[in-house]
């Protein structure tokens, strides 16, 4: 159980996938893995989103679930906001980060300035930062969960780009569906918002003709 320093002597440009799960990891080294495609640092003790633009600038798949990112030393990083997503490469197409934050997911305008939810032209920080996102998994298994707060008492589900095919947001405390950014997406194949027990939208519909699975259990939809 003693802390250990692990040194890896290997050409960094040859590393395309890195898995460091459940090892008590609290941070990433000052290194640059320019060709890293997949990074899995889930189930660790990271408390502030590391700057992955430096560590893995070409990243496509990020698994960082079950790290208590809401405990960041810098209060500007304690919610899922633009400061957090700007530390992740915009090349990400698959993001798995359930059990990381409490509170609501922030929305921004076209310039990246935080605005109130459902402001005309606004997007969630996830849609804003990841224009090619295919898979979003914020479906809670355990740990922190997304919930209403002073910024967004209704706790809207996050909007996503039209590239999104897989959307998993179950077992949180989302309560409303955005008017655009989810219902109108045409490439959705799999969507689960189950067990958001107060989630309600009296005009709920999905435009996608690609749907394969839809899970609305234990909601008010």
C-alpha cells in the first residue's frame, strides 16, 4: 500500500492507448503523448481535471469516471463547466465521466461564455467543446451525480452535437429536456435517461430514424 513512483522507458510517440485504473492516481505527469488515442484513468483519486491538451492532444476516447473532480482545489473547476471541458482535446469522440461532479452541466454561447440554460443559441459545454462526439456516458453507477443547483434549478439534460449516436444519462437528477440539442438530433441510435425520476417534458419526441434502443424507465416522460 505504500506510494510508488513508476517510470516507463518507452518512445512516447509509440503509445496509443493507456489504462491506469484503480491505482490511487491523483494526477498525470508532465509528459506529452502526441499519438495517444485512448486514455482510461477511471476509478482513481484525481480531484481536478488535468490539462489533457498537453498530455494527449490527439485523444479520441476518454474514460475518467469515478474520480471526485468536484473536489478540485481551484473552485473554478468544481462543476462541469467551460473551464473543465477546455482542458480536454476537442478531438474526443467518446467520453465516459459519470460519478465526477455534483450540480448541473453549464451552457455557453457561441463564444464560450457561460449563459443561462435555454438561452437562445446556447449549447451545453459538451456540445460546444466536442463537435464530433459520438458517445456520451454520464449514466451514474455510483458516486457524485448531476443535480439541480442555483445555476440551473431545473437541471436540463446536456445538449449534444448531431454526430452523437449513443447518449447515456440515467440515474442522475435531471428534470428537463432541452428544447434543442437532443430531441432534434438525427443520428441517435441508443439513448437512456432512465431513473431520472423527475425528468418531464410534455412534448417529448425524438427525430432520429436510426433509433435502436430507447430507455425511459422511471421518468415522467
